[in-house]
């Protein structure tokens, strides 16, 4: 899918894992950029979770910025023609993404 999705997160391991699991089961082919403002312990846990999703294209970025500033500072990571962002406890449904792109 021709979309990059920014997912800001901070100390919410359960939500990030649930979201990545959702996209993994759907065999999502877009790019996922995780902007992680977690403390050191949760940052390591998130890295371990991300490593388990080998079928997803995930960039993990450690940041201390608020979500919109972190997104702005990492726009250079976008590798697709379309981009969106969402909360770590949200889902973008692939059929809706396709409709939006069209």
C-alpha cells in the first residue's frame, strides 16, 4: 500500500503491540513510523515488540518531542506517496485508506 503512517507513542506498550498486531494480521504493506517518547524501560520493551513484527515495514524513532513536532522533524522518513498519522490506540482500516488514496 502506498502510504506511510506515523504512530506517536509514549509508555503505552499494550496499545502499540495491539496496533502492530492488527497490521501484521492484515499483512499491511505500507510503511509504519513509530515515534517513541517512552522512558528507557518502556523504550526497550517497545523495541523488542517491534523486532517481532518482521512482516511489517517499521521505522522506530526515539524522540522527546510532542507528537506533531516529532512528525515534522521526521518527514524525511516518508517513503510512500501518501502519509497519515494516528494515535497508538487507533486503527486506520485498509479499505478506508484505499478510498482516501483514490
